[in-house]
């Protein structure tokens, strides 16, 4: 497979996954603000901080108000990680490899882009269109995944798509869990109170894991939530599940078996997956959750860099 084709398919899937995850945790935060006790200030700073764009946001917008954060994370075309920028970049990558995609897949991506473009044109109606916009992104991503699963042949292209999607998902699951670190309680005495648990339920909902968690564990417990999002082997958005799935596709591309490697990318993803498999939740709390997740994110980012160097070289993701 040509490097530029693999590059575009890989980044197409990363951008679709990134847009969906951003849409979900913004939607969850909107609902969270409605459930807060009277007198408590809405918290929008955590959404920006977990995206890793805090310094850029401060430089451009200053105040972490709802209006500023929504504009930055959803509509801002100058922010390469905004939802609209991600969908635009996904469409551009798809356009570059249109011959490698099914007509159904290209039609869906193109239609999704044009729908969202129309919804964000009128700045005066952005607040009114926000919830429908986020819903369109989430369902558009689900439909995209369904079309891929149903009709895309399991070739190298498929494995580059899976590699991109699940590496991005691992990154976002770590960031979503780390979001709790940035939610501020009024006082330390609120730890373990309904307000604290409300924040933890928002974390689960942001990872699309609230219902699956409740069926597995029942009541909300911090240790169980961390175990579920980081170490669960069956939940498709846990960090371990995502890395194992990405690793499988990476080995399929290379023609190697698990626990062997020809490239640094295979070596690094195998090491991180193994570390997670031999980690328990006590180890995470001993290191402290925020520091543990920071370490995970650094390693996931390094894996992405190695994949870029190994397969794509001079080809960079297309950004608008």
C-alpha cells in the first residue's frame, strides 16, 4: 500500500474518533452544569485542560467561560483540534483517497461535513444549534464506524483505519479520566459526597461507559471507575482494550506476531500494553492517578510518533 494512502486512512480515522470524543464530553459537561447544586460555578476549564491546549486557549480567549470554551472546542477553525476542524480534516483526508473508499463511506463523510458546515455558519444561532450539532457528530461517527465494519474489506487499509481509531481512542480515554483531576470541588470535605460522585459519573458518561459500568459494578466507586476505564479487558473504550486492538492491527500490517517486533512502534505499543496487563488499580493510586495518566499519554504519543516515522515519513496529516 502506498504510504500516502495509508497516511490518509490512518488520519481520517483519528480525526473522526477525535471529533466524536470531543462532542461527547462537551455534551456531558452541558448536562452536568444542569445538575449542579445552586450557587456552584459552572466548570469549563477542565475540557480545555484535558485537550492539552490550555496555553493556546489562554492566549486567544483568556477567560474559561462557556461561550469561549464552546467556540474554541467546537467551531474555531484556527484550532486544529476543534470538532469542526477535525471533521474538515477527516473529509480532506478521505477526498485524497476517495478511490480507496467505498462510495457509501465517501458519501457519508461528505454529507456529514456539509450538514455540520450549514449548522455552524450563523454565529447568532450557534448556541441554539449546539446540542443538535454535537448529536450529529456523535451519530455521524457511529454510522461511519458501522459502514466501515459492514463493508470495508480486511486489508492493510482496514488495519491502518483500526490502528488510527483505537490509538486515538486510547489517548482520549486517558484524557477523559484525567478530566476529573481538573474538576474543582468547593472544599476537600466534598470528596466522596454526591457532588464528587456527580463528577465521576460525568467521567463515565464522557467515555460512553456509564451504563456498562453500572451493569458490571452497580454503585459508583472511584477504584472501580479507574479500573474500568484503564484496565478493563472487555470495555471497548478502556485504555488496555484500545491498545491491544491497535497492537493487533499493527502486527497484521507488519506480518509479525504479538510479543515480537521489527519496528520501534511495535516494541513500544507492546511494552505499554504489557505494563497495563500487569498493573492493578492499587499501583495506579500508589503512583497517583493524574501522574499515571500523564505517563500513559506520553507513551501513547510516542507510539503515534513512531508509527508516523515508520509508515508515513514525509506525509503529514492534512489540516485545514
